[in-house]
C-alpha cells in the first residue's frame, strides 16, 4: 500500500528520489529508495532540507558521517556527490538492512552501514557531519559526535523544529562551532554550523 502513496520527490532540478517501480526521470541524480517497512522515503521536510543543502557543499574527496541515516537517502546522495567515504550510523536494525539494499540499488560502494548509537561512530575526522534526528537525541549524543569534528568540519543539524534552533545552536557554540546559516520548511529547521 505504501507504493501507491509514494510519489517521487524532486529535491531540485537535478535530483529526484523515487522508488524502483517509478520510471526514470533522466536527471543527473536519481536516488532509488524502496523503504519497505522502515521509515524514510525522503518525504519528510528535514530529509529534503539536508538533501537540498548537500548541493551547496563540496563533497568531492570528503569524509562524511550520516548520523541517524535511516534508509540511506543522504548517504547515497553524498556518495553520488563524490564523497570519498561515508559512514552511516543508525540505531534501527530494520532501517540498516533496508539501507544496505538501497545502496546496492544505487550502485554505491563507499558507504559503511553501522548499527548502533553514538558509541559506534568510527574514530575518523570528518569533513561533513549530517545529523537528522530529534532535538533531545542530538543533545544526548553530541558528546560522541564531537569526537569526529576537526578544524573546518561542517555540521548539518536537522530533525527538529524552528523553536529548537536556539538549543542546538547554543550546544554547538559551547563546543566550538560557529553558525553559518539556517533554513526552514514548514516550521522544520536546518542549522548549518562549522568548527572554527
């Protein structure tokens, strides 16, 4: 039944997220996602906010952490945008299994899918960190996330409302991040910060 309700999502004029049962759109970036029983079709505002913003980042040769990676949409897009390495950490085993299958459908081979919370984050200095989870989990898990931050690491925070921006921003500022910008979609927020 979800197939009948899963409409393709246009991220921008170059990128679409679609199911394997949708016909191709002949765009530069076509992400094929079959979410099965797990959450993550790309329809949520926060996934779109981050996906759109990835086109503003230079991912070529970069190391990316996708924390709360779900069905793998942002990890797959990161690889397609020429990231050198993507570590995708997700606590839901069904989502991880689904993400592995989605990566195969997209011919991805630079993504490491990791089941677990912040304790499972590899000991890597990342160029870009994507965090798409709720405010309380961000505040709780950031003590692990900050271990992957180095000079000039850019962090894309999402998964929370406009009213939560100050809490996330204050936590970032206390940990050496500076705010670059934020954006909104239907009261959902994206906050982009950088380690100074």
